[in-house]
């Protein structure tokens, strides 16, 4: 059942790659669209079959692969990964649908997107460390090509920078995985084949540091974020959707699955540092976003800030905070996706992303009133306005974290307020203001509006019905929290020692 999510897009990518050159571009796009649509529908079917009361892995599949290396094809899904799978398949379909029908080299373009989709799904489903690493690295070259070939004027530089940073991330993670198995004395890389409890605290912290740094680059957290603005800005809008909405979630997922999940004792020790790190990332991302003149770069830096909320929730490790962290991962993905799509539409119609050159897009004279209205909605969602999905995710994180880390939580709340500042700046300068000319921009056709309307529906529905956002992960996150020593006791004992 779960293998369909991995191998159908990979098989479709292989078929599209070898299609004859004579096939029209729109048919290649349609093939990729149908395939990604089937994967999304299959994901929804699995979601409906998912037992929310079961905290363990479900729909498990196992196939021996290489017993000498301890490598097996072992996959399953739990509350930590089920929403990430839905997010991956949804944004893959959105990315393909929002791509231009006249995209150059369409066979390579769509096959790379589908290959990324299959690799990401495999990483979310893997129950073997080496299998996770193989799928984790599978997206590296496709994303590099998608940025370097179809990106902006500095696409070569952005692609190489992305490649170097993510390669370092992979090297750190592989070294840590090997160290975990070697130090624990296990010969199997399956998640349930070894335990870190018998390791000394120093060894646990050393291995956990490798996990945090490796996935911190992928998220990315300050100061490992410098690849992000270049990659997001130079990538085309459909690829930016995948970078921000899907790729970054591999980092946060890995941090929760392997950091918090496998090193509960060491996690409780470094949690105060992680909470401060999350608050610094949140404040930094918001402050730098305010200074941007390019609206796409502004959205990119907003992503850095919102990743800090997830780290704060993971550091607090209360049942409420952890549920909020998972909800924030999904909410951030769909909000960032709609923002990048709308920015792409504005750039395509107006010809610029500069705040100083944009004004009055809400006016019917400009021809972009609906796009501007959706931009207002998505900005409000990102700023955490009640009634939208961004609010409920952030609120749960802050409520669950405040009793453990009050100061970092307050700093993140301040960062959330700064989010409203830079989005007010963005919306005021792009959607409103006096018209300096009466240029009527090209009409936005319905096919360009549909992706934003679908994402807006998710933002509103999950904001009004937050149960549909949090119910899937509650059992799993509660079980994970039960294995972690009380952070309140840890923090109090550390203060007493000082």
C-alpha cells in the first residue's frame, strides 16, 4: 500500500524521461499531472484508513535487502509522517499544475519533480536508517538541476550553494547514523533494532549534535540558512513551492524522528539551548524580512523565522507543544506554497518583484484584484490571524511551550508580531496605494488561480476546523513525550547546580 507513494512517481519519472521528443509539451505535463494526482488521492485513501488511536507504525511493509549491511526495505507510517506525506503529494501536484505549459525541456523538468516526490515520500516512510538516508539524498541532484536549469539569472550560483550545503547535511547525518549503530553495538540499521539508552550521556550528546546540525542545515536554522534566500529566490515559483513546502520539512521531521525520538535523555539536556536557538531564528528571520525590497526574498526570510517556532515546540516537548510543532510543519507548507505561487503570478503579469515598483494591484484597473485578495489572505495566515490555520498552529506551540521556556516563547510571540509588520508593508505597497499609472496588466486566467484557491481552502478550513489538523499526530507525539525526562525537572536541576 505505502510503496505506491514511493515507486509510482519514480516509475512515472522514468517513463516521462524516455518519452519521444516528438510528444507535445502539454501532453508530457498532463501525464505528470495525472500521476501526481493519483498519488495524492492514494494518500487521502491512506489518511482515511489511518487509525489515529494507534501511536505506532501502520501499514508496515518489509523486504530483506542486504543483511550484511543491515539494510532492509522497511517502511511504515505514523502520526509524525502521515500529514507530511499528504503535504508532499499535494504540493507536488500544485507545483506541476502551476508550471508553465511552455516549460523548456519538459521531460527532464517533470521527471525531476516526480523523482523528488518519490524520494521525499520514501524518507518519510523509511523505518531503516540507511534506507532513510538513501531517500534523503535522492532529492539532492534533482533539486540542483531544477534550480540550475530553470532558475533566475543567478541560478548557477544558487544551485551550487544549495548542493554544497545539502551535501554537508547528508554527510553529517550519515556519519551520525553510522556512529549510532557502531556505538550501540548493533548490526542492523532498523529503527527498532538498537537503543541509545546504554550510551553514556557524553556520547548521546555528541551523536545528537550531529543530528541537530545535519538537519539544522536542511531546515535551515540560523546561521546555516544562507543557502535558502538564494535558492528560493532564483528557483522558479513551482520549484520554490517544493523547496519551502516540502524540502524544509525533511529537516524538521528528521529532527523530531531521530533527535527527539532516539535521544530523549540527551534531548532534555540540550532543550534549553534549542529553545533559545529557535527564538533567535524566529526573531532574525522576521527582522531581516522587514528590510527586504524583493517580495520573494521577503517570503523566503519569513520561512526562516517560522521554522524557529517548530524548533521551540520540539524543544519544549510537552504533548501540546509537540502537536503544535507538527501542525506548524503542515500549516507552514501550505501557507508558503500559496505565497510563492502568488508572487510568481505577480511577477509574470507585472514583470517585477520590487516593492518600490509595485502598487495598486487590488484595483480592477490593474487586473489583479482576486490575486491581491488571496495575497492578503495568505499574508494574514502567515501572520497568525485567528480563524486561519497559521494561528492555530502557532497558538498551540506557544501555549505548550510557555510553561517550560517562557522567555524564548515570548520572543517567538514578538517574532510573530513582526511577521504582521512585514506583511503589512508588503500588502500596503503591492495591493494598495495611489496608482502612478493606469497600466492594465495581462489578465490572470482561471488555471493560474486554481492552485491558490485550493491552498486558500485548506488554510480556511483547517483554521475553522483545527481538529482535522491536530488529530492525526496526537497519539504518536504523546508517546514520544512520555519517553523524555521532565524538562521542568531538568531545567530546575541545572539552575540549582549553577
